[in-house]
């Protein structure tokens, strides 16, 4: 198969997957089961075999449950677990995995002195040369996330390439990959300035992530403040439940 033909097949597969995932999200939102394969194929504009292949893949992931002679059910917990706080993915990729038509744009790139509050998080000098990158992601044309990324600039470094992924940009600047992220979730109401970027009304509730990226050397390389529309993607985390321990007062002095 030629490269052009293979690319066209991948594009068609992605289109069908996106269409079926859209039906999955809608089924979870209203608490219903999925339509039958014939109806799904009609809605997606594809063959029944293509729908069946997508459903088989989603079944392997645990997102849908299929039984002979019964309507296909969606497991909302498994769908949530496809987006986890402990997993790092480019947001554009994440949105596409959920069946959205995803895009990203660079709103602003500028050099600035490193703000004192971010310097404290990065264990760096306030006022050091730094760059701030503002990016905005859309899902089906609607703003899904806005991120404000700040990275310290080495001596002689410019702003070239900072519109790419913050991970690749940091690697290019400092010569090491990002190995860990410390991500702290919270909830806020959009300020007037953030609302303008998010194309929502001021006071709209949003999910926020405060992120510190740590390189292989252990140095803290970037800070990001992410604003997420909680209705676009639901984040989850998986916690290990430890065996219960017998409480003892022997170690305590009263």
C-alpha cells in the first residue's frame, strides 16, 4: 500500500472513530445505550464493518460492553479512566482520542522577567530571563483549554520554537527531557481577562491545573497554568487502596 493510500485509510479510520466516540459521549451524558450498528453506520456515514471494528476496539478498552442480542452499553467509569491525571499526553492528542476535531493555536509568545511567584516554584532567581507562551486548544471549534507556560531562557537563547510543545521546547532549550510533572488541580471562576481568552462569560467555573515540569536532572524547567473546560474532558485518577492496618497506641506517648 502506498504512503498516500495508507494515510487516507488512517484518516478515514480516525473519522469513523471520532464519530462513534461522539455517540459514546452523548450516550454517557444522557444515560442511554448506544444505537445499533446499522444506525451508527448511517450516522457516521460508513460501513457496518467499520463500526463493528471500532466497537471491538472500544470493548477491549472496557469502554463499551456488548452482548449478543442486546444493545451496546457504555461504561462511564472506563471512559473517565481514559483520561488520568497521572498520564501525560499532548492535549490535542487527548482531544482526538475522545473523538473531537482538535486544533491548537499560539495566542502570544513574549520574553519577560521571571515573576517572583513562579521563580519560587522553579527554585530560580526572580527577574531571570524567561518566556511566556499562551496557547489555546479547541474541540469541535469550541475552546477546551487555555495554557500559560513559562520557561527560563538560557543565556543567548531566543524565542524560536517556543510555539511547539512545551516538552520539546524545554528539551531544545536545556538539552534534557521532562521526566516528571507535579500537577495540582483546583477549581476557579474565570476572571474577565481569562474569560476573553476562553470565549466564555466571566465567572464561568473551570478546572485548573498548576503544573511544574521537572527534567531528568531534577531541575524544575517550566511552569504552566492550565484552564480546562470540565464539560469537554473529565479527568480521573486511580488510587491504590492499601490493606487496613491495626491501629496501635504503642508508638504514641499520651
